[in-house]
């Protein structure tokens, strides 16, 4: 079982789930409901995301993008991917309303001005922030083997000089949420993310296997990371985990797997249970029974079956499922104990919505595909 970050769950995986089969038995998706990381009062329901203030030579042009991105992200918590906790104030006439109370030009920079804005916007809380962007591009050259000359010059390697571009960027955003009625600050966070095209790890983290990305794409990606950091603080979220069913040659196993992939976890669990009771060495049936328990919310029972299946036969599916489950349980430990989180089967809507959210930013080579 592995954590499905949004960009890793492709449309093909969703189609495979809905089709209900693959070569190894099929895939299921487990959902972990996470509460907000910060303690936001329960009566905070309507939120106004005001235009952010840009700092430095590049901050201003990205401030509007950042605040719009956060508002859109908060709206996504309504429905399948969240509890629908917040209602975001319509931003269509937001700037005009702020102009009427002399807050449109300078922007919201402190709790006092946020309080004033919140009363005009009839919001329970106001989110305001700052955006600071530092970026640099350095042109250079490097030598590399010339593939067009490999068979020339008596098969001696020949090099050529090519132009290079190294891009570095840092996006730092300060977020604050304040109550209009008291001017009290509810949540405050500074989020900073960096990029260096010369670092393979940071580049792949944003753009996967693509060779290059424009500076605009880099700034957009780093801004999205900062926004997600704050979103996790104030909003409930759902993380999806991929579960790999064990295959089976018997008709009973095929029927059980089909039931599991159709969402009938209880009936599938009964068939896996019967198969294991009939043959105590049937580790695949035991493992799949554990998955059904997880999908039905029985975390302790599901984990126990997976562990036991691994003692009967060592299998990479079993060990990876157990490792990822343990990570999920560690992240949710306190929240599960207090009843603020749960582990359950993901809904088709959650799978589809997560597949389309926070995609990897399109990079230069995409235009050439």
C-alpha cells in the first residue's frame, strides 16, 4: 500500500479501479480523514480570502495568484474531498468592497485591517498574507558528447558545446487568519519552498521526469506548495492509499475479488474468510480479508490479518501494505485516539477529484509531446 499523492494518481489508475481488474487481482483505495493541524474554532464557517500583498520586485505580480489559489483550494474541501466546513466569500466584487472602506489599495496587512474587512464582508474569519518571490536565471555552457559525430573522425568521441540555463527560485508566503469581531489571530504560518534546476531531487519533486521548466512554472509550483501548507493547517483533508489485492486462480477468489472491486467489502470478506478457514495456508485469502477489514474501518483486525499473512509467506505486497499502513497510523495516531480522524474506503468521487487536483505543473517538454 502506498500513499497516493495527487500527481501520482493518473487517470489510467482510476479507470483501472472502475473497470475492476488488473493482472494481479485489482486495486482498492483507502481514505484517511485528517483533521486540521491547527485548532480553528468551530463557529468559523464563512471565510474571506483577501488579496495578498506582494513584497519585493516579483512578489506583487504573484500575490493575486496566491490568494486566488488558496480560495480555490478551500472551495475544493466542499463535497467529496472534505467536510464542507467552510464557505468562501465570493471574490467577484471583493476588491471593490475593500476599496469602499479604504482597504483596496494598501491591502490587508494586520489584524486591525482584517477586522475592518471582515465586518464589511460578513465573514467569521479573514485570511490575509504576504508573498515574497526571489528568482534568478544564470546562462552558461557545458561540453557534452556529440551523438552526430560518434562515427566520424575514426570513431573517436567528439564533444560539442551547448548552452545551459540554471534557474533558482524561492517563494515565501506569510499567512494569517483573524477574527473580525475581536481582531484575534487564529492561525499564523510562514511557508517557504525552494527550487534549483541544478538539483535533480528538487526538480523531480516538482516536475517528475521532465527535463526543464520555465520560471513561471516554477513560481506557480512553489506557490501551490506554500498554499497547501497553510490549507493543511486550517482544513480537514483526505489522503488516499493504494491497496493491491492478491490474485487467485480459484473461482471463489475471482468472485471475491470482483465483489471487492465493486465495493461489496462485507460479502467479499465472507468469501475470503471461508477460503482461509478451508485452507489455513491460504495467505492470499487472509491478506485480502485484512484489506476488506481496513476498507470497512476495522484497522486493528485488518492489520492483524496482513501481519499474519506475511508470516505464512513473504510477499512484497504484504510488507509494503503494512509499512504504508503503519505510516498512516503514525500520522493519525492522536487524531484517531480522540475520534477526530478515521480510516475507511475511498469513494469514487474522492478518487476522481484527487486525480484531478494538484497535478504536476506542465513543463516545457509537454509542448513537444
